[in-house]
C-alpha cells in the first residue's frame, strides 16, 4: 500500500467458483476490478449462466475493499480464429494469451497498479505458463503482472467450500467445446470402470 492508498488490481475471472477464493484473499490488499472476458466458453447459454453467477457472487460477497465487475465482449468467433489449427494441442496456451492480452490492455486503460487472473486456481492449469504469458502481455502494454498460483496453500479447496457456501454453479469443464468433450470422455471412462 502506498501512502495509505489501497492499490488497484484488475482480476481476469473465468467463473464464480474460481473467483471466490481469489477475491476473498486479494480483496484484503486491493480494490479490485473483476474483468469477465471468456470468448472460449460455449455454448452461449453456458456463457450466460457463468456471467450471471459471477455477478451474483460479487454482489453478495462482503469484501474489505471495493470490488466492481466489467463484462468483456462475448466473441467466440475470435476464440476459434485464434486457436485454428491448434485445437488438439496448443489451444490452451493461445486461449490464455488471448484473454490475458485483453486483460492487460484494460488494466492499463483503467490505470490499475497490477493485473492477474483466477486461472491459476485450477489444478489442471499450468501456473508457470500463465505467469509467463501474464508477464509478457503486461510488459507489452506497460502494466505490472502479479504472479500467482492460487491453488496453493489450500486455495483450490477453499474455492470448493465457498462455492457450497454461496451455492455457486460449479461446472466440470473449462468452458470450451473441446474441454466439454474431454470432460464427457473422462466421465464415460469413470463410469466404465465402476461397472467392471
């Protein structure tokens, strides 16, 4: 904190459950602008459900410092164009880059002190890669990226507790059509094992 002023953080958010612990932890130290920018989410109904849940959580959550929310554009065509040719491999990295690039630009526009993302709370996400991309995108526009790995120190477990406490819709896939298919395949394998 500088001269009694609470620093301003832009937090890119993927969904309410992942945001829950991040906001609980970070709002002690920052006033936060939550930026919901997720053009990867399909179908549109899933996107609408997630944005409504995060709006509700931000409204209901009692934070030490101010939390506001900005909804970015829903532009799935941009996501598909970005990952074209890399659907089976590098798509996640390209998706992270797209979302963090937009987050860094907005953080700069808002004159925030830092920016980061909730994505590192997922046990399935590579925090090192996210931090690397976050720094690169921040450096490109002149905004400081706050390195994070929110899953550590019980962060992921706490997000599950908060999801139950606030009765948040908790999905079983990242959001894109490819992760939805992978989730279905995982479920089918699990059910097949249980039947044996």
